[in-house]
């Protein structure tokens, strides 16, 4: 896949400096690592500080492991949406730490902190299948989840002096004796089944599940949730509970090898799953314009990413502005050379127009070609047959070009947007640029994430010449 734009605030893992000294042991047993051996590993940051709310989320971007990157970033995005829509303000900080990166297994822990509350969960990746997996993938089915819950409850009661009526929500009443777990053949992981299990156990206190260096299973709790922050289940007791993937993950932790072979070095073109969180693609046509630099500042305040459908003629005349938009992480796409109605042109003329525009974009930015927006949203069968790229239209038309009214633009954008929307603006009009801060504020308060068109459609294949108006 092609990279459409650089990731925001992206740095190498070594430069981050969050972890030092290779393998480390947390105070109570869970191991984390600094996986400097993953080629091209970087850390991206999503940061917003507006209206009494501050969010800082740092997440790993792993070349060749798109699903893993997307799951971690989307988990953070889900918590961001929950935090924002609660409307209480304050500060949310999130980061990820790696648990393992060897023997075909990736594991990471996502930690979210708001005031004294800490939410954490572990996330896994099977390199062989290319599947991101939840914590339930470590266990041999729902019965094993229940057996682990019973074992943890008993350990909390007997070994950590937690009263039966003070158990974390989701754990059963502790029993004095536990039946021996059946040492059944560990099952192969069915990704669909383990994701359904994770959804079933969405609020389970077992979600922060990993291993210590010896291979003991470790369940971590938020500070203050129980007397101690971790419960360890020995290899002997946990062995019958683990799936085949869980046993592979445990062995990878125990081996501690500093190596990982991924199928490619391709950097993910998107990092968020817009089926799991509300996303909107803000798109700007006909530029670059005199106020495009101001628009970039408005977008930066929300870590918002947009798509600019630029004209080749104007790009050639002002490559610096287009390059600045690209360097800020926005997507640059094709809106024809000088806004001719492509439906009135011959097939060869359409091809020449689009090709000439792409060359101007490439000269200004070096980005890979992505999508085309035909001027006026006008196209016919000849247009479609002559353009080798997906055609992107919109489902929310602000009509900003017509009325040139800031308040009307705000109202149209906010009232019309729903998850998966593509919103049409024109950054060549100052009233439109002036509307963007309030559009961002109101949609942000509703929990929306501002993504490029490529990010909105995620890993879906968009067909050349086919017109798309929104995510679904």
C-alpha cells in the first residue's frame, strides 16, 4: 500500500526515550520491552487541548503490522470519544508499552489515565495470520475465561486479603476450592470468536492480561482497585487455560529473543478503524488559497487531518502551501487542472487533465496518487472510464461557495455530519476558513475523529472510476 501522508508527531522508538535498558520488569512482575529491533518502528502522537479538555495519546506505528497499529490506536480513540462525550473536562493521557516482539508474536499494553483512574488492556498480533487479537485470544475459550476469573478471585481473597464483597466488578464470589482445569488440547485461535468473546467480556477485570519473565500469567488491576496491583497465576495453573496462541505468546516472552520478522516494511496508510469510532472526513476544494495557511493552523489545534482536493494550476503556482499541508499530515488529492467540467471532455482530454494535475502535485509534495474529485461532482461514463482512480464525492454539502456565510457553513457541516461522512468545503473562501474552528469544536464535543479520505475508508478497496459519497 502507498503512503499518502506522514504521521503526525512521529518519532523513532529510540528517540522517544520512554523506556531504557532493554527488557524491564514492572514492580510486580509484568514484563515490558523496548523493541528497538523492529525496523521502522515509530511513535505517533494525537494531541488536543481545547475548552478545558486536554488529550495526549502516543501510539506505536509498526511497519508490516497494520492491523496491530490500528487496533492500538483505535482503542485509544474509543477512550478519547468516551472521555470527550462525558463532558467533564480534564486531562486524558494514553500510551502503549510493548510486552513482546519475537517468535511471530506482538503484544502491547494500552494505558489510559484520567485523574486517579487508570484503564489498561493488552493487545496481541499473530504475524503468521496478520490478525490483531484481543486479550481473550490468550485463553482457550470462554470456559477458560471463567476459570481464570474464579482463580483470580480466590487468589485476591486468600493471598491479597480482598473481601468477597469487595471484588472488582466482573469477578465471581471466591470459592474455597477450585476444580482442576481440564488439560485439554489448546485450540487454534478463531479471530471472529475471540473478538466476540472480548465484546462479551467488555468490562472484564481480566483485560489487562500478560506474562512475567517466567511465563506466569499476570492479571493487572488499576491502582486502588485492590490491595495489590497484580495477581500472578503460575505456569502450572495457567497452562490448561491457554490457547495455542497463548502458549506461543508465553513462550515468546520467556525466550526473550530480540528479533521479529514481519512480512513487509509497509507503513500503515491508516491507523484508526472508523467502524469502531465516529469519523468524519473534512475535504477542501479548489485551493490552495490565500487563507489555506490559516486553515492549517485551525486544523492543527485539534490534531485534525483533512483532505485537500487541489487544482493543478494553483498547485504549480503555490507549491509551498500544498507542501505545508502535506507535511502537516493532510492528504493531497486531485481536483483537475483548472476546474473544467470533466463530463464535457473527451476521454483523452480527461486523462491528460488528471495526469497533468498529478504531476504538479507530485512535484510539490512527492506523495503517492490516491483519489480524484471531479469538479462540480460532474462525471459520466466517459469520465469514469478515463480516470484510473476512485472518484470521491460527498454526502454533506455546506454550499459555502454559494452563500459565503460563516454561520450557515457551521450549521450545515455540524447538522449534516454523521459517522462516515465526507463534508465539502472550499478553502478559497475566507468565511469558510473562519467557520472551521467552530465546526471542529462542535464535532469534537460529539466525539468525532477527523481523518483523511484514505483513513476514512481504511483497508477497503476503492475501485477506479467508481464514485463514493461516504464510508458506507
